[in-house]
C-alpha cells in the first residue's frame, strides 16, 4: 500500500474540500461522519491527539455543525484554541460537563419523540457533535454518581444518536474496557490510535481480531485508523501537520 502523504495546514484555507459531512485527513483518507458516526481517538500524551481534535473541530465548524467540547483536564492548548472558536460550547467544570451531557441526551429523546410522532425512523435534524476528552480524567474529578450517570448518558448517545443526527467523539489515552465497553466501542465507527501503543491498547481500540496491528511510523501525528465498513484492517494514518495558530482564525 502506498505510504500516506501528510497534509500541511498553514491556514483554514488549506483544509481539504470534500463532501458536506466528510473530513479529509489526507487526499486518500476521508471520514464521512454521517455514514460512519461516532469517533474514538486514543493515544498517549504527546502523540498529537489535541492537534487532531482541533482539526476535526475546525472542519465541523466549517460545515455548520454545532459542537460541544467537554475538557475536564482543562488542557492549555485546547483552552487557547477555544478562545478563537467561541461558537463551540467549551466546558471544563464537573457540573457543567454533566449538565451538557444530560441536555444532549434529553435533546436526543426529544428528537426521538418527533420521529415517533411523524412515523419515520430518521430525519435531517441539525447535527450536533459532543466531544468528550477524557472520561478517565472526569472520573477523577467527579463523584461516583455523577461519573456513572454521565457515562451512561454518553453510552445512550453513542447507541441511539445516529438517526437523530447527534454524534459523539471520545478521546482517551487508553480505551480501557472499564471506561468503554466493547459493545460501545463497536458503535464508534471511526477509530484512530495515535503514536506507539501497547498490544493491549490496540486490542481495546480495534478489537481482538486486530490484536497484532502495529504503527510502523514514528513521527508525531502518525498512527492507525479503522473506519467500519471501509477498512478491512486498521491502516496507516498520518494526521495533518498544522502550523501553530493556523486554525485559530476561521477564514
């Protein structure tokens, strides 16, 4: 297979133009988030997760998607990025995060009622993307009840959200099964593992069928991607190289 070439982003104008519900990571790796809903982004510290998350957010905003970003770590780079993207609902406080997830699940149920009343299975609601970075950190800052309720609501969104145009993105250093069950993982139709991870971590990210996969590249931003129904096995992934501040101004 041809080695993936890295896309360079010097400004928002360099974001590759693709379909209205697609995000291009390179010329040959595209994620259609409508057909393949929900994202798992995993990787150890320093692997490039935050920069990739910022790129995904910038792409979603260009497409007019409403974005909620839950950041219990209160990451400095993400906080700075969000100052230039005030349309994103950016949350770091435990109670504010729990409320946002609860309200998202409530919106999902309201949309379900609308579909039931009309008698159809899905409709073109305005899309909403809830990105949670990360559950493990949230479990440490919140009390047990708040964490368990929030995790349950996230699972509900992942399982039921597609037909209501409500999507979830989970960002984790390690996709431990104690935080993301296998059944939930299997509903995350685009999975990206950044950097060099352990065999156990790859198994948790991609499933036991791909326990022996490896990232052969070593540069920051490299990893593996698996798109359900598109990739037969996790394939080489290279996130766009983003010049510092390139996405801070939407042009």
